[in-house]
């Protein structure tokens, strides 16, 4: 930033910058307010939450929700499983994605249009849940950990994103230069492309990691055994406690107890479930620094 | 180059490794189905039978495995080993459909969701087997339940005479009359008003609530009547409509002298809407009753410091039952008020049978079938139903103490600890509804008899419900109706369309978006295009065949 | 597109014409030269075929009367019966319109917001404020739909926070969730609130790939911040923008089931009943696999047509397109 202090900022620039700060501040407040509400509710007495007394500060602070959650032995198992699915999944996913996105970015690849069309087609046409389930079943991976890694092993959306990145950030001259140097395709990929791909890979890792971490539906469909359940499944049962309108709950004591449990736990659950991905973000973020790509290029 | 090739090889290796022979845990679809329908010749009575079971996973039960008290109890008592396929509650239907459609279903369902159409469909394809013989031979408690609750037998028997699934049944007195309105009796006392008995009196009462400042804070912050949507009979329309014609939010079909019809296109319905419209237009009916969910209504009810809610519609338990003599004790049930034509009815939901939870598929061996029926039979006994609800004896329920009384004031049959309130978080039961709890057992739980205390709330509810019994309608359209599978899909679509039509138009008239005078006729005419005639005809035919 | 500049697209004559020979030879030449690239593509393609294309054979169920015992291949053909049944519902047209409208409005609000957010964040220097904004806007993405819907119902009610805001501003609070026509805006704006931060990440990453020399040159030229944003940043991420826009159009009939279902009520139903919720309600009464598959096919066809259209427009107006 010292370079900027040498040349004086024009007034219009300063106004614009001020405007940017203003807008971002409003965004910050608008987004943060409900978030603070969630966090405060998670450490407030549930009667205060029910009566709507909590806004951004906790009322009658209590950590009982968190202690209840952490007492559960299922929670640890859920966390572990989620980490396995997330990390394992990301490795497979990023590998497959880059393996196909990079060649598709090369203009010289004959037939890349067809391949791209083949991929995109699957984004909008699908066999449906049951045929996919049957395929997964025939692969023999139902009710195993692989069931959460194989079916989602590659997202065409991500492939397109990655392909676009490769296309726009790696100039053709680089390929020519590398070929002149006598590099093979694998060589180009390994020695030139991969080092330059940090931002792309960072994006892929983040998006896949988040998707894997949040995945609930696939786990519900493909898994049967308790010990394999990821965090989201374990938490979901509590989250939906009071949203089943059709169910007639005959026992008021049970109904009241369920209501209390749900109110008490649901906010804390959000916090507990999101914390890992939230913490993960800053680590990925450093790959998005301006000029990251070209910097490594020059180096 | 090398690294890449190694990586690729590794991935291919791993993938091929896992597509090998079927892995460990024994897919629930495959386990325990040696010889399927046939009997194994030498039935070793001492052999432990594995039971692959599909059931709902409960939020409060930390495990269904060996550490679960009910699992231990059942496994010991019946010499079985439970093998669970667990699903979270909101996904039961979806997972069940996937498993069944893909052929990958387990032998048994303890927590399924089979409505009449499902039962016929799967029964006809022989995926679910008939239970009649098994019940006759191994299910004495089930047979007894059929005798004491004949509507149960009616509700589970398909037109072909077979029983394909059994539900859980709880004869809960206050649930039968759960379409209630609760009114703040302290406000009535403050304003010197009696409980209203006619629609005019109700109107005046609500008006007084709104204008005469019954909470005494000098502000016009009172909400006369509110409710909630997507919650237990929470929308006010139905309670209020019963002063003009019968209305239930569970089914828009009504029965008049054995003739199937709808009430929503009759002049009485229009009169009812006119009355409700008046309440809405004058601010006596909270518009948020149609948009807020249960949490929103509870917020109004629990309003800090000042009471602002005059009345609400719903099943129970509002305001929060937090302490003895708390704000909740200010509210009492208001019996239905008499309409201008003398109609005074209450929504009635008794004698209904829920979707089937228990079913045996064609993948079960004879031994599994027998064990399954025996277990369910146990849950249909008095002791077993308590095991299912609270956990095994001396863990979740106990013999009653000396002198303990039940909900109905009779000597208590048992005392129990509510699973969701347990402080030790011990997994004592499976939290599934697969049990038979007749009224006498439901009422037999040891309860506090003081209705101003929180432990007397059940008694409070029962006593409040007594007020409604005189207004029970003469006949209601039964919930368990069996259709021909060929028609089922078309009828399902029509039913959805009609339900949407009635509900959206009702609120549009009530909120004033549509004018009752000008647009009523068009509304009535609109039913023609929905297939109403066809729907009524099909239902009439089914009713005649099955209930006459 | 690939190096197939050969124009004889339809020559299927049995006698190999010169052009055909040219194309085949060209392909073989490419294969020999770039075989390593083709090898890389193999594994992902295998995945796509096994897990996406093989299940597609299941689409035939939309045209059959699915019988569990007979299975997919043995069930009887009923042709377009279920399509016709769906189309014949008086609700068909309204729910189609609802689905389209909600998605379109969501696209209009949700598309620019992350871009602008990314561009603005790109301008301010790294530090506490920037990190805080990024973290805070990223967080809501992880609130599950169930809790989010509950929050929306509370916040947007006339007595909730938004209602209180109206009071402060001297306006009469509006019951947004009770107005059918407003549903799409409620849906879209809350989506924007929840996902804008997360969605901006892709654009931030794209911005990081812009050559700093361009900035340097702009500064020397004396360009203002705004001009720089307009002429360097925006064009720099334009390929990503266009691609995401095209892909976003493809999502146009996929209004999220859960959120819609939880926010529905009888007052807003005329504006909130979408295909997914309608099919769910019918399915509760009777689970018919052929019916739901038929509707899925219908969805896919509409989506696909739109996608081709938008991609064609993109190809004409910019140099970026999906294929």
C-alpha cells in the first residue's frame, strides 16, 4: 500500500472508496444481525428465546445447550465421519475435476466440444434417484463409506468453473514455450500448470469441502448403519423436531419436552455444525490474494 | 509424470477394491433371507433370529444398538438380534420408497409409513405379506385390540380381506377433540363477561378484548384471537366455521346421512366465511394466524411482562407450560359457539387409524415373521405399550405408588418418566409409535390431580375436553378409505388440487382479497374444473363398499 | 471449438471422401500427439458414464407404469399418460409460472450481488474489516434450511425485526409472508442474504488471477478506481460471469423444495406452490414413481431448452459460452 501513498488519490477515488466502505458496512450489519441472534440464542435460556426476548445479546446466558450436545457420544462419531467424508471426498473430487477440466481447456484437444456437451447434459438430465441408487447398489458400496464418496465424485459445475479458470489465466504462449522446451503433456501439466493452479484448486477444494460437509441427503439414502452417519444426519433429527405439522402428538408432556429440546438445541447445533467449515475458510482464503497466479508465474 | 501415474493407479486400485464382493455389514436387503418364503425344515427353537428392521431414528435416542435398554430387553425376551436401518423422521417416506422401488428393502418395517394406497399397491405386488394368519396364531393381544377397538380392524383390513400393515394406535381423548379454542378467562373476569355461547357473543367478547384494554396497561396492544399455520389445528378458520357447518382441517369431505359431499361450496360455508371475514376486517382476528408458525404464536403468547393474547386456536400447550400457576393457567377451552342457524359443532378426529408402521416383506423368513409378530404383539399388550413408549419396566415406567391417580381420577395403572425429559439421556426405548394404547391405559398414567400445577396439565386437558363432547358431529367421513390402485394416482392429484383450492379461497375471502358477494358464485363454479364430481363419486363408492 | 474446421458435417457416404479421410487422419494425429491429455480424461469420463448415463436408462419409467415386481424393464408402457395427467391439473400452469418466476427473480437478485461484493472487497485493503466482512457474509451459507426458514418467519413478520424497522421509519409493517405476489421477493432476497458471501468466493478467486501489470498500467494512465473496476476487473472475470449465468439459467425450475415448503401458508400459496412442493403433496397421498419421474423429465426438457437458448445468446454476444 505504500505505493499508493506516493501518488495522491484523487477526490473521486476517495469518494468512491468511501462509498465502497459504506456499502460494505451496511452489508456487514444486515448480515451480522441475524447471525448474532443465532449465536446469542444458542447461549440464552430457552424461555427467553421462545418469548422473543433475545436480539443480539444473550439473555440469561447458559451453556446448557452446548454441554448437552457435547455429552452425546454420537456427536464425536458424527464429526469423525464427516471429516472422513469431507477430506476423502475432496481428494477424489479435486483430482477428477482437474483431470478433465485441464484437457478441456486446451484448444488443441479434438472433440472437447463433444466431451463438454456430454458433461453438461448430465447437469440437466438425470436418471432419477432410484436408477442411481440401483447403480450404487450394484457397485456394492451401499451402507459403506464409499457411498458418500463415489456418487458425488465429480460435479460438472466445478469442472466448468475449473475449465474457465484454466482458459483465462494460462496464456497460449506458455504452452508454446513449454513445447519448445521439449516438455511432454504430462510434464507441462505437472511442472507448469499445477503450480499455477493454486487459486483454482483452492476454490475447488473449498466448494467441494463445503458440499461434502453439508451433505445430508446422500447419507440418508445410501447409509443405514448408525456408525457411518455424518454429523448432519445426527443433528437433523433434532432440527426437525417441531416441523412435522401432520403428526399428532398425543402426549402434551412429550410435545412440550420436544419443543423445549428443539428450541434449546437448534441454534447451538448450527454453531457446532458450522464451526469447522468456518474455521477452514481463512486457510483457503489466502490463495485468493491478488496477483497470486501471475506472481507464481514470474517466480 | 510419475507422481500422476501413481496417483491414477492408486485411485483405480481403490475403486476396484471396493467393487469386489459385497462388503461387511451385510446389506439389510440381503441379510437373513435364506430361503425367503419357504420354511427351513429343522426349526431350531434356540437359534437367535436376526431381524433386519427399518425404523425412524429419534432425536433423543443416542443409539439403537446394544446399549439401548429396549433393544436389550427385546433381544433377551424373544431371542433375536436387531439389525437396524435408521432414517430421520422427515425422510421416512422418501427412503422407504427408494428401498422398496429398488428392491433393496429389509425384511421388516417397524417404523414405516404405509397409507392405504401404499398397502394395496405393495400388497398386490406381494411385497408386503398378509398378516391375518400370523395375527391369529401368534398375536393374541393384537386380536384383543381388534375386539376392543373395532374401528382399528376396519382401518387395517384392505378390500381383499388382507391386513398388510399395522399402525400404532393411541386412544388419546383430548386428541380426538383437538380442534380447540382457548380463551383468557382472567380477561373475561376483568371485563365482567361470561364465556360467549353464540357467534354474536363471541364477536362482542373479542371486540371487548381488543378495545377495553383488559391487560390494563393503557395501550391497545391486545390481540383478540390468533392462531398458527402448519400446526396442530392452529388455523382459526375451522373452529369458527363449525358454528355454521362442519369443518375439519383433516379432510374436506363430509358425510350427511351416509352421503358423501363437501361443505365448502354450500351457503352455510359462505355464511361462516362472512362471519370470519367480519372478525378479520375489524382486527379481531390476527392476520398473522395465517402466516406465523408455532414459534411465532408462542412468542405472542409468552410476551414478556404483559399478556397480549386473548384467545387462540390449536391443540394445546400455549402459552408455555413453564411453572405452576403460570400464564398458561389463565386460558380455558371455549366450547363451540352457536351459529345463527343453531349449528354448534366441534371437529372430531376419533376412530381414525393412522398410516401403517409395521409390515413384513416377502424377504422375511418364517422365523422372522413369527418373531416380528410376537414383538409387535407384545407392544400391543398393556405392558408392552408402556415399554415402547417409556422403556422397559423399572427403567422407564414403574408400578404406581400407593394412592396415585390417573388422568381420569381413577387409580393409576403405572407411573412413567417421559423419555424427552430424562436428564440422564439414557437410550431407553426406540421412540416409535408402534403400540396399542387404549383409552384406559392412556388415562392410567399417574398424574398430578391439581390442574393449576404443571404436572396436572394432562388432567386439565382431559377436563377441558369434556366440555366439547356434547357437540360431537353425528357422522364424519372416515380417514381409512381404500381405492383401486388404478385410480389412486388420479384421485391423489384431484385431492391435492381441491384441498389447495378450498384453503386458498377461504383465506382470500377472509382477508378480503376476494369479495364474498361478488366472487362467491365463480368460486363455487370453479369446483367443476377440479374433478370434484369424480372425486366424490369415487369416495362414495368406496365408502358404500367398505362402511355400509 | 476443436480443430475440426472441416465443413462437411453430414457426409455419410460409404466411399470415404477426401474430407472424411482428412477428419479421421486429423483425429488420429491429434490422438498420437496429445494422447496424454486423452488419458487424463478417461477416469472422469468413466465416472460420468457409470454414475450419470447408466442411470439415465431409468428415464423410461416416465413412460411406463412402474411395477416394482416387474422392475424397470418389465413394466408396461403407458406412453404420455402421466404427462397428460400432470398437465391436466388446473394447478399446472400456475405452479409452472410460480417456479419460473421465483427462479427468475432469484437469479436477478442473486446474480449481481456476489459480483459486486467481490469487486468491492477487491478494492479495500486486506485487514480486519475486509476479513470480517468476508467471514460474516460467508457464514450464513451454513445455516440449515430448517432453521433459516424459522428465522425468516420470525424476522419478516410485522412484529419481527423487519416490522420494527418499518415502525422506526414510520411505515406500516407489511405481512410479507401473507402476500402471494411477494413470495418470490421474500425467497430471492433471503437467498441473497444467505448465499451472497459464499457465492462471491468464486469471483474473488477469479479476480486474483488478473495480471497486476494491468493495474499498474492503469494507474500510470491516471485511471480512477471506478474506471479500473469497469475496464479491468469486470472484463477480467467476465468469462466466469457468463458461464455462471448460463449455468444459473439451467437451475431455473429447481426452486428449493424445503425452503418453499416451510415458508408456504394458505395466504401465499397462489404464489408459493411450485412443482416440487406440489409433487410432494400428491406423493404423500399416493407415491407413484412413474408420475414423479415424468415430472422430472418435463423439468429437464424445459431446463435444457432454456440452457441451449441462453448459451446461444452468450455465444453471439460475447466470446464465452458453455460450448
